[in-house]
C-alpha cells in the first residue's frame, strides 16, 4: 500500500502528458512514418523530442517552483506572449481535439461494427467526454488516465517484442533518405511538429502540477515534478519508436498504404496488434486502444478549458472564486465540444491532410512558445536556486533556434515555394 501511495504522489501530470501525446503524433504520424519510410525517419523522433525537452520541462519546473502556472508568466511578459499562446491553444482546443475524437470514433466504429457516420460517432464522443469532465474530479481523472497509459504501454511493448523477429533489417534502413522531395520535407516537418505533442502542452503540464498540489493538499516539490515529467517524457519517446517499428513491419514490408479515412486507419491500426500478438488478444487490444484514445481525448478536453479558465482568472482576479472558476471551466468545455464538432463536419473528408495541417500550424508557433517558456523559467519570479543550470539553459536556446529553423523550412517549402 505504501508503494502505491508513493507512486500516486510522485506520478500524475507526467502520465497525463503521456496520454495527451499518444493520439495524433504517435498513433497516426509515427505509424505513417514507418509505413511510408520504414525506419529511415527514426532520427526525427529523437531530434524533435531532444530539442523540445526544455520547453516542455519548464512547464512542470515553473509550477513546482512558483506555485502558479505558466499562464501567469505569459501575462507578465505582455500581450504578445498571450497572443502566441492563444493561437497554440486554438490548435489544441479545436483541431487537435477533433482529430483525436475522429480517431477514437474510427476505432469504436471498427471494433464494434456500429457503422455510424464518422461525424455522428465523433459528436457522441465529444458530448460524452464533456459530460464526464463537467461531473468529474481531477483525482479520478488522473488515476484512470494513468492506469490506461500503463496498460496500453505494456501492450505496445509486448506487440513490438513479438513483431521484431518479422523485421527485415538492413544497415541502409537506418540511413537518412537519399532524396528529399517537397512532399517528404513537409511530412517530416508535420511529423516533428507534434512529436511528442504541441509545445503548448507545457502550459497544460504546469496547470496539472498546480491541480496535483491542490489534490495532495501540499505543494509538489521540484524533485517530484522532475521525476514525474521525465517518466512521462521517456515513455512518450519509447511509444513513438514502437509505433514506427509496427508501421514498418506490418505496413511497409507488406506494401499496405495508409487509409485516408479515420475508420479505415483504425482498422489498419488494430491489425498491427493482431498480426503481432494474435487474434486471440483482439478483445484485450480493442479495450486498451479505445481506453487510451478516450483518455487522450479526455486529457485534451480537460487541459484546454483549464488553460482558458486560468487566463480568465488572471485577467479577472474576482473570477478565482470557486463558483466563478467552475462556471468558466464548464462553459469552455461546452465551447470546445461545439467547436470540435464543427471542425469535424468541415474537414473530415481528407483525414491525412487534416492531420498534417494541424501539426504544421502547431510547429509554426513552437519557437515563440519555447521562447516565452525560457523567459518564464529564468525570470525573477523563480528563485535563483530553482533555476536550471548552464547546460539546460544552453539546451533551451539551442532548441529555440532549431524550432525556428524548422518553422522557416515549412514556410519556404510549404507556402512560398
């Protein structure tokens, strides 16, 4: 019991972060990368996670050090910082949420054989998620999501372990692509754009650390925040490589093309597991897949309204009263639900293009979010002893420059070329 209690206190926001990552960047983009390019894009996962680490980590570290979320720092830095975060929040709140809802709906349609219109299934999921969050509590939300992440991770590792003997590896498979056409460059940018997720999730991480502190009735220590975040972050990297391997083994080697529709892709995704583990495991895999995707959906639908509520509370201190804050959170959940349904109705016909657009937009604002996170972590609000050392500071600056270079490449090849 003491072990479970200790784990419960040390883990939480990092697992929510891992759940938020699984949906689009891992399940869709990593699998597509394996199916279309084999193992050649392994370095994209490693590079994207490396250059983004400081920006994400600062979300947890800032909240643990200051007892407030990054949103408060954004307002201190000026309206320009709030505007860039608002753009990032819009992408997560509506585009990312609708993408994850589409995939989850496709999985349920494929597994249960409902045959419902994708828009109808997605709408049902979004409404159900809204109802659960409005009536739920952070503690239950965190525990359920953590359990789903652990279960799904175990299944992924088992599937990859059983699939590796079927992998035909040549030294050239790990070599960079010999030719890079515009289509490939744009896919790499889109792949990296949401790997492991959009940088705006750093704000969600800071909000979850604050919520965790409230749930524990004490402040999360910087050491606990670092341990929890690193566990979640390493987990997201491992899962990304697992999906890349599965896509390469069961799709590229067998000449399978990624489906354009969410329901079609969901069927292919389930095939990755049944081909590896066996059809006998289909019910277990089906439950775990739906559970983790539904957890990802719940995570996004909790995080975005929580961030908007934090912005309202910062602008209007009187709104911090419990009833006011709850009303804002619930109202924003309803707004997010309706907005995501509208986007699904407008853009669901081209599933892959929809995902690429969402991930690319997220990458364009990434350098600015990384910059304001850096300024927040090294501001006077954070005590000197809790600020990162020279190594992490240099790492953060390198990450910002790299993200800016990727954004420039996207503009050059995707807009001006």
